């Protein structure tokens, strides 16, 4: 019996690995081609290639659930096409045991995903985004599409680029009064973190009133703010690419500032419930092999797998913004697709059993 368990595990695991390698290879090629459109004087082909390579852990993390889903379809599908599943069932192996054997590689995928998503992918993504932003226009006076915005009380901040070790490039501060009048604009070419404050270099203050404007230029100036390199490191990358702890910390920071944190809470719950997402997708894949996709061709099985995977992703992507618009808890936007997949998988497995 243990040999049969290992055989099923190896078949499914090898199929998952094959799918992941194919998908990642295609994604790297297309991403590199897309990066070539952003080439600048300080951002050449080598930098674009390094950017794509540095973001590889994030790409692997993103595609792990899809690889587990389609890999389960292919691995068990090959056993079904060669009638090996029929032999296994005839040997007295229950559907439940086969399901558990096929689930074991998914458990490994979940563990790898948690390690990547929590410790490796956020770090490498932060480095990649920071280096790209600095190369494309870190100290330009005009903002770039790679800059980031932040708000702290009545001050709106824009940074052309943020380096993880505490250096800001192209800092612009827009300060408003209680009547929402823009009273001062501050620009600094660079700001360096000093432990409890920032030291801004090449500072220009422009004060605005209803009658006139005035300008003051300083070589350096102290800037006191609650922003730290840790908080700014969260802003560099998209919420979906942050770690669970980073999302939780920054969501609390936004709530303390009286700002809307639903976007980060939504990403937080998607990451926390990602193991359940992977398990639900694998369960659906297994149920398809035992049910409606028992005797179809491999090409059709892969087509259905991609279709279901995309449908699952689109439902999550639709419910996520809907939670921000209609105000319901972001956790439900993640739980609903998981629940639908789980119910569908259990229903098909019960019919097959």
C-alpha cells in the first residue's frame, strides 16, 4: 500500500513541478520583453534582466496554486488514462486514500509558498522595485509612474524612489491647512534616515498664500515624521507582494492614522487563506479526474484546468474590489471562491465514490 501511495505522490509531484517550470519559463520570457519597453539611459538591458531575475521568487509564489491545480489534473489524469487508477481502486484502495495521497504534494506546495511569501519574495521584490525606480528617475523633479504616494494627517507625500536601507529620492511634500488650502510645497533631492528623523538634502520650500508665494532654499534640513524605512519598505511593493506580517503592520499603521486600510486587509486575508485556496483547487482537480474528466484527452484536461483556474482568479479579483466599494469584510471576498470550490469538489468526489 505504501508503494502505491508513493507512486501517486511522485506522479502528482512531478506533474506539478513540470507545470511550474513551463509557466515560470514563459512568464520570464514575456516579462523580460515587457521590461525592454522601459529602457532608459540608466536602465539598460542588463538592468532589465536583473530586475526580472530578482523578481523570480515572487513569480514562483504567484504561480504555485496554479501549478498545484493543473499538476494534480495532469498527474492523476495520466494515471486515469493508463487505467492505473482503476487497478488501484480494484486493489482495494479507497477514493479517500487516493485523495490524501494526491494532497500530499499540495501540502509541500503550501509550505514552500508560505516560506517564499513571508521571507524571500517580499525582500527580493523590494530590492527589484527600488533599484528600478532609482534607475528610471530617482532624483528627477518630475514624478515618474514608478513613484509612490503616502499621506500622513494633512501632508501628502510623493517619493520618486525608495531604497530599502533608508534613502529617499525625489521627495515632495504637499502640506494643507484645516481648510484644505495648499499652504506649502517642499521638495528635496534626497533624504537619509538618521535613526529617529530624516535629513533632507537640497531642500526647496515654496509657501503659498492667496496673495503671493515665497521660496526658501536650504542645503540640509531635519524632517520629523512617523515614517520609517520599515514602513516605507511596505510602500515600495504592491500589497499582494508583501508578507503577512508586513501587511498586518502597515494596515494597523493606516488605521491609527484614520485612513482606509481595506486594500491591505484584503491582501492580508488572501495570503492567510492561501493554503485553503491551494487545497480547494487541488480538491477540485482530483474530483474532476474521478468525475467528468475521467476519460478525456490530456489536452482537454489541461484546457479545463486553465479555464477553472482563471475563473477562480477572476472571481477573487472581482469580489476583492467589490468589498472595497460596498464595504463588506474583505475576508468574505477570499472565502467565497474557496467555499464554492470545496463544495464542488466534495460533491463530485461523493458521486464518484
